[in-house]
């Protein structure tokens, strides 16, 4: 994956995290806030461009 694509993925991920954080603040219920928080943690923990690149490399090895 080239550097420009990686930067775009990282920027989009950061935007998504900001949107989720804002949604948590205005959630109608605690359950909704917890669900959004869980989604935010998933995005923070498992969606880095480096991990996507590693997954793509793994597909190329098969």
C-alpha cells in the first residue's frame, strides 16, 4: 500500500473515531453509549493502516 493511501485510511479512521466520540456524548441511553464506545475501541484497536497492510501482504503469500 502506498503512503498516500495509508494517510487517507488513517485520516478516515481518525474522523470515524471523532464521530463515534461525539455520538457517545449525545447518546439517548447508556446502552447506546456503551455500544458506540465498543465500536470506537474496535476502530482504535483493529483498524490501523499498518494492520490492513499486513493483512494484504498475507493474502499475497497464499
